[in-house]
C-alpha cells in the first residue's frame, strides 16, 4: 500500500516536472528564434538605425517582440498580429449573428472561431510584414534585390508569427499558464538585463545623473508594489446557504464570493497596445518615416508615445477593453441563477433578477476602478520618461504584464500542486476505509 502511495505521488510530481520542463524548453526555442535574422539585411546598419529611434514606436514593438525587431529576426513582428485578430474576432462574435450562434455551440463552435482567428492572423501578419519590409528597404540597409528581399521577409515573418501562435497553444495545453501571455512576458523579461546595463552605462558616462537613475529604479519598484497590492485587492460579497444539515440540526452556512478589482487581468493593456501599434506602425512605414510632412507621417506622429492623441486613445482603449473583456468572462445573470439553484442568497437581496442586478452593479463599479488603476499604471512611466528625459523606452504596460503574469503563473502552479495533493488525500482515505472493511 505504501509503495502504491509513493508511486502515485511520484507520478504526480513527474507530471508537474514534465510540464515545467516543456514550458522552459518552449521559451528557450522562442529565445533562439529571436536571434535568427531575416536574410538580406546589413545587421550593423540596422542596429544603428534602431539606436536612433528606440524610444518611440520601435521601442515598444521591440519590447513586445523580445528584442526580435532590433535584430530583425524571424520573430520581428512577434505575436501581435494574433492578438489583433483575436480582438477583431471577439468583437465580431458580439455583433455578427452567425458568430454569436457559433459561440453557443460549445467545443465545435470554438474550433470554428479559432480557425477564423488563425486566418485573420495570417492576413494581418502578411500586411504587417509587408509594411516592415517597406520600411526597412527605404532605410538603405538591404543588401539583396528588392523582389528577393520582399518575398523572403514576408515569408519569414509570417511563418515566425504562426510558429509563435502554435507554440503558445502548445504551452497552454502541455505546459503551465497561458502560452501567449508567457511568451510576451518572456520577451519583456529578456530585455531587463539590457535595460539595466544601458542605465548603468548612461550613469557612468554622465549622460544621466545618478539622482535620475535612482528615481527611475525607485519608481519602477514602487510601481511593482502598487501592481501587487491592487492585483490582490478583492471585494467579498457575503453569501448564505440556507436549509443545509450540519451535525444534528439545520443551520445557515455563511461564506462569500471574492471579486477581484482587476477582473480582466493584462488583456486590456495588451489589446489596447495592439490596437494602437498596428495602425501607427503601418502609417509610419507606408507614410515613409523620413517624410514627416505627408499626411500619413503627421498621423503617425500624433500616435507616437507621449503625444496627447496617443495618451487619449490608449486610455480610452484600456477602459473599453476592461469593460468588454469583463463582460465576456462574467455573466451576472448566470451567476444569480446558479446561486438560486444551489439555495444560496445574498443577504438583503432577493434571489433571481435582483441578485443579478446587484452583482452587475458591483462588477461595473469594480471594473471602473480597475480600469482607472490599469490606465494610471500604464501611463505613469510615459510621463516619467518625458519628465526625466530618459533616452530609452520605459513602458508601464510591460511592467504590468510582467508582474501580473508572474503572479498568475505562481497562483496556477500552487493550485495545480494543491489539487494533486487533495487527490492523493482522497485516495488515501478511500484506501484506509477499504482496509478497515
């Protein structure tokens, strides 16, 4: 019996170990691919071009791609086309009747929607890779013929994006956590050592004062603390279960439903960044970045980091996606029905429609404060960068993603281990009861 219990524990530990090893292996593959360059480009000339414009849109794109844009690797456009296609499909599924019907068909409908998302990813990745090829070719850093360069660039970048999409799905299925979020987080984390080294170099060379460097580091640590604090914040709604037998008589069981302040997680800033980055990069590339007098160049300039139009659009997009994604994952009507069926009620609120309205009001207010919190966290570094004249990109979106995804991953890891420990305890109790018989 002891051998069976130990072998069961080892098998559970082995499954967790294999999932973690698969996740680490997938992230290693992602980092290797980030260093495989697209052929036909002078690497040294491209590095000089990036250094001259690393604090704007290119800096943000490079951050989301894990440094792939700086090297012009096969993952240069990263996973953003997939995220943009997901946004379009999710919005369409709330508007188009045929897609609405697919959502109600369960697993079969989900597979069809996933197919549409992948098709949209190919289309958006093709457009974005063509824009990247146009921009790079205009800079005079290409050493191949125009036709050869365009074909190789589009094929490599589209293939790289589709591979990242597949890799993210495999991490979700065979690893731990959400694969797409972990790939983005790994890309952001890979840029931290380079950012620290750049900050140290600027300070040692006198380009940045020691006081400014300390202010940047202190501000980043304070933002991390603020994110952890607000992500742990909850609104607990009391719930009573009546007419349940405990011991010798009936009594009311008191419990609560926890609602997070930020129910949407990192989805709103990622979606907002994707929505703004895609048109702004296409406008800047097709509008010829050297021609700021063209109307495309002017619009692209308005959408640069720190510009009023960018701040307003970015804030509005975050607030919109906070409400939109919360509405997707939370249904007050369904929750109220489940409470009513299980014999539970919120004190002072009638079961059914009134409970649904009450829960909807609570979630709406929480979403408002959560949206304000995410917007402030994402915009503070933008203002600090312009105020302190930091010569490199410092994004609140990247910091928020890094902290929140890390917290979610640790929570999922702990829950995974606890679930298996619970299963082991249940098996042990069953075996003890059988041995007594």
